[in-house]
C-alpha cells in the first residue's frame, strides 16, 4: 500500500513540476527559466523509476516466467486467489468456496480455482461433483487423484485420463486399493459343475470391472486383434461423460458479454449526459491554464468612464484628473474594423454598445492585473455592480482568451471558462440579430468581494 502511495505522490509531483517548467519557459522546452525545475524534475524522475520498476518488470516478465516458475495451469498471483487460500487456511470454508467459484468463472482454463473449490466443497454434494469433473480434466497428478476419489464417492467411474502420467498414477492407486481390500473366504464345499470354465475366463471374472475398463485396449482396437480371443462385453467402451468445463466457460463468456454490454450502455448514457461532466473539465482547464502572459492582481483603481476605445477597451478618468486606458483581460471580442461578415460586425457593434452603457459616466472599479505600458492597463472591471469581463462572455459578446488567464484568481478563470461554454445560445441569438438584453446588475458576482446591487440595497 505504501508503494502505491509513493507512486501516486511522485507521479503527480513530476507532472506538476514539468508543467510549471514549461509554463515559465513560455511554452519552449529548450529554454527553461529556472534550472531548479530541471534538477527537481530529474530527482522526481529517478524516484518514479525506483517505485515503478518492480511493477513494470513484473508485467514484462510474467508471460515468460509463469510457466517455468509456477508450473503449467497456475495463473499469476492475484488477490482473489490469495483471499481464497487465506480463508481456507482460517477454516472459513464457505467463503473460500465462494471465492473459488468466482475465480473459476474468471479463469475457466486454469486449475487453482477448481482445486480450492474441490477441497472446500461439502463431501457428497453436487458442487463437489462439479468441481471434481473440472479438476479431472487438468494434468496435475495430485489434484486428479483427489478428483478421481471424489467422483468414485459419487458412484461415478471416471474415464481413462488422456495424460499418460496421470493415468499411470490412477492405475497404481487402483491397484493399491484392490490389494488392500479384504478377499472373500473360499467356500468349504464346492458343488461339482457339469462343465469346467477355462482358466482365463475365471480369472477375468474375478477381475473387477473398473480395472478392466482402465486397462482396456485403445479405441478402434478390438479384443480379438489384441489378445486373439473374443472381446469381453464388460470391457466395451463406456459412455462418455458430459463435456467438462461447459458451465464455467459459459458463465465466463456470459459475464464478459454482460460486462461489455453494461460498459457500452454506461458509455452511451455518459455520452447522452456528457454536459454533467463539463464543470469538472472547466475546473481542470482553470487549474492548468495554457502558457501566456503572467498576470497578478496588483491593486485596485477607481474612476469614471469617459470614452469607449474599442469593443473591450475604454478610457477612464482617475480622481487626480489623469486618464488611463483599460482593456478587459481574459476575453477577446470581434473587431469592428476587421469584421469579415455581417455576423461579426453585429457582435462588435453590440459589444461597443454594451460597454458604453456600463462604463460611460459611471463609477468604475478596476483590479489591475498587467501593465502593458504607462497609461495602458489590463484588468478586471466592475461597473454598476457587474463584472464586465464575465458579462461579455456570458452574453456571447466575447470569447475567453486563454493566453491571458495565467495569474488571475482561480474563481475568475473558472467563471470565465464556464460562462464561455454556456454562452452558445447567446452567440446564436446575436448571429440571428436578436441581441440579448443586458442582465440585471445584481445578478453578477464580483471577483474579490461580495457584489452590491446598483440600487444600494
């Protein structure tokens, strides 16, 4: 758990340091402004290599060493198997059985889930018989012997195993049982028979049927061809048992089909309601703005709007009679002089009209964020209790200018990006010549302090 935590911490730290390094270099990766970022990125890169190397190495070598280290049919270690074995060791057989059943559905072609299920199933139950049939189709000698004994407890004589080593072990186990079984005592007086049976026939009659089935000739080779005598009808080919593995394979593919159907359905539902995820996307964009001019709120000035310069700039008069030009930061509106079509011209005219109605002859507060030159400022403008920057974006008069977002307060960046996404309807209305009316002054939030309604209430 600690290793996973360190991977998350070091990975996130490396991403943050690299993003800061590229931002401070103005987007150029070859000329970072601070060598400290490069040194810190190098240290974090080495730390990430240390904590991620075991996981990457395991993923690369697992397909190669699984067969040689763990043996055939043994899957790589997983938590479900570990929990199942832990439950088995603690004597919690029901929990181990449930976990083994789930593991068998997940990997129907691997042995461990079936072996754990066979050991923890109730003796004589249908589940034990089911797990025994599944275990019997693998090539592990110990597990096949356990499955063979379980099937015999259910009165089932398993067919010969296709693996020669397993079949020899089964024959040896069967012979040990026959030798250990008590022999019936011979009768004290035997009734004379009219006809004597051949010695070979009597020996075959004394041989148990299951031993002759296990040692019968190969399919396609009759008894006459093998021994030169008529084939024993008891040694005929037994009926083939039902095909093992069909239940767990069916559950496996059924689970996959249901899972993929659920994933596709969930993806479709998410796509239909993708608008619900846009706040998180906007928050991410506001948290990591693209490279651009570095701004910072340097102070606040107050004055009266005197002249509209263009769609997003105006001239204001300070209390000492000096005049400065202020441009709305973080936004960009279509220019009336560079309008290429009637739509852009209509939007530019509406932007000038709206800016004049808000600032001309009114008290204006400007939070200065950048000084382009003496007397020319970028800032967040508030007039009549309205955040002018946000109002322009919300009403479709301007779009967010991403290269002027760095350094602005996070809530301002988020509000601008969110308003830009939601202003599609307003832009369509402006394009159709139906410019929206200015919003009430008391409905807009100020940036650093609570907005006050224009009427003073």
